[in-house]
C-alpha cells in the first residue's frame, strides 16, 4: 500500500510539479519584465473567470467517480455525461463571452477580444475532454500517463511563457497565451486514448429521467465546488470592488503563488488517494474504516511537516527567487496561505465519504458557507487591515472547510472511527501563529527547528510504515 501511495503521489504530485519547479527557476528572469500591474491584472482576471468555473461542468465529476465504482456499464454513463456537457457548452460559451465583456479590468481593455478568445475557446472545446480523460486514468489507477501529459504540457507552456514575457515583452498576456496553448495540447493528449482506444465518445441522451436523477446528485456539488473559488480567488474581486490599488493586489497575488503551488500539490495527492478512499468506503466494514483512519493520520502528519517547513523558509525563498524589491514584501502574507492548505487530509476523509454515500445536499452547505464567510470577512477587514487581512481570513475559512464536516449529523450517522478533528485543528492553528511570530528568526534558528521537524517526521514515518503497508486497496 505504502509503495503504491508514494509512487502514485509522486506521479500525480511530484511529476506534474516539474514544470512548476522550472517555472520557479525562471522567476528571476521574467520578474524583470513584469510589474505589480501585470500581476494585478492577471490575478484579478483569473478571479473573475473563476466565477463561472463552478458551473462549467455542472458538478459531473461526482457522477464520473460514483458510476465508475458502482455501475457495471459505466462507459455508457460516461458517454451520456460527455454528450450532455458538450451540448451544455453551447449555452455556456455565450454566457462566458458576455460575462468577460463586462469584467475584464479597465487596464486590459485594449486586449479585450484577444483575452476573450484565449480564455473561452479552451474552456468550451478542450477542457471537457481533459476532465474526462484525466479522471479515467486516475480511477483506473494509471497515473503515469497523467504525469506524462502534465510534464509535457507544462514544460511547453513554460517556454511559451518565457518567450512571450521575456522576449516579446507581452506582460500579463504571456500567461494567458501559454495557458491556452497548454489546454490545446492537453486536449490532443487525452482525445486519442479517450475517444479512440477506450471508445468513450459523446452521446446525447434525451432521457428526462436519466438527467433528472443525475442532476439531482451533481447540481448540489456546484456550490460545494464553488467553495474552492470563493476561498482561493474571490479575495481579488473583493479588493478590486473595494478599489484596492492594483499594485497591492499584485503583491498579494505573488504571495498567493506559493500557496497555489501547495494547492496544486494537494490536488495531485488528492487524485492519488481519492480512489483509495473510495475503495475502502465501498467495503463498508469496520476494518476498512480503521484503515481510513490510519491513512488519514499518515497524510495529515505529512502535510503538517511539509507546510511548516516551507513556511519557515518562505522569507529566504522570496529573497532568492524574486528579483524585484517591490514584490519581496509578500512573504509574510504567504505564511497564512501556505499553512491554510494543511487541512486537506481531514477534508478528504470526511468529504469523500459524504460524496460516496451521495449526501451532496448536506455537503455543499459546509463548503459554500466557508466560501461566503471568506467573502464577508474580506469585505469587512480588507478596508481596515489591507491585503494581509485577506490571507488571514482565507486561513480561517479553510480551517472551517476542512473540519466542519465532522460535526454534520449526516456524517455522524455513518460508521466512523475517531479522527480527532479538534486536536488536529488546534495543532495547525498553534503552528501557524508560531511561524508568523518567529518569521524574522535567524537562519540558524530556522535550521534547528526545521531539522527537528524533519527528524521527527522520519521517526514517525518508519514507526507507521508497516501499518500503512497493511492497508488493503
């Protein structure tokens, strides 16, 4: 089990992060040609486009996972879901274009139609195939192909980014051009195996009962999926509406980059362990529940050790990689953002269980409330405390998202081992406050603390290695 977990996590997380590592290494080059204005436009526009991401796939992701594990003829279901989404994309395209016409920042109006083309075309024609293809390989536990596509696409996108920003001097446009090209290449990589080898091709079903039953499960996950947007991106919109200077938004957006890398890492690890959780829950016995507990605790300790270590060194990382004094001040903000993503393993354990038992009507209430709470707190505190408030409120709401599921009656009614959510929450909060208070510590002090954390984790790893290996998946 442990070998499979590590290898899959490596392929989903470390492999696809190779382009991210290269992207970090080119920061000293491209930041010479970028300004806080570029970062501000880029971050603000991504935040606005994120408003429609939740309704782009109608929550079909949960249908793909559940049909794969529960239906013998799952391919027939996938064909109908694929055909339904492509038909829906016709309406979505019109909405998307009209939306962007109103919300592209004033500073980017001279490139309005080019931006609309670069954003809408990939979303309508390419992303659905990528979603189905990557989900197929994930659920089949074949992560090598996903890792290959991620690395291949990512490296090409980075060189396009470097060329467009450093050579052509296109500023923020360079990011959107590289994203669009990457989306096209991803489509090509997944279209062949999905449509020709596995033969999952779009089929438009007109069966009203089928769609009524399917949408009853999928649509409640839309507000649940929106929580990620409301927690990770809505703060830029709030800043924009509150007339926070675009340069300050740019500083905040840079601070969020390192948190975004951890978010991507968490998503990748989630792809690796998602099928493990689903298989364990499908056994519906107490032994499997105890194995869920062991897996969750192992992942939680791992995430805690990783995020604490990165947060301790974030000042030094900024000084090394950022060739722009205006942007270096963002490191203190990033501590709260980095530590916010420690919640993931506890979130997976409870959230996956609620999704598996199709209790989506209750699931979204927690996640959507977390997102709305983040928006409200930002509206209240950003005018008073500036962009730092946005990072702190995001941290608070991520903690709520990660641990509130455990107090739902729907979750309590299931056969659950004690995962000690309050203990883990306390540890995360105390660790975050401690790192922020000691953020100006000497390098020697940081080395000592980091060494203790890494040493402690190595001991924990070898003590629990046999227990994780015994998990049957």
